[in-house]
C-alpha cells in the first residue's frame, strides 16, 4: 500500500478501520451518524471507550448471541 498510494508507513499507521461508533446502525443515515460521531471525536481529541469501536462491539455481540 505504501508504494501504491505513495504514502509513508507513519501516515498509513494513522488509518483506522472499520470506522464508526457502534450504535447498531442499519440504515445509511444511521451509519452516517455513526461515522460522523467518530470523526468528530477524533477531531476534538475525545477518547472513546474501546467498547464503542465497531469491530469490538460486533465481536462482543456475536459472543453474547452464541452463548445465549
């Protein structure tokens, strides 16, 4: 990716994904709110709890469903 996008390792290390705060978004407008919420949090230097990260929240939700 460094060569393809003409970026440095440092600039690529700043990338985050998947983006968005987990709020169980289903529709495009809900997903947009989730994404914008995370963008604003990063812009305003607000530390978000790890549980609000989409990947972590979905993993936890999936584990809960398999245990039920």
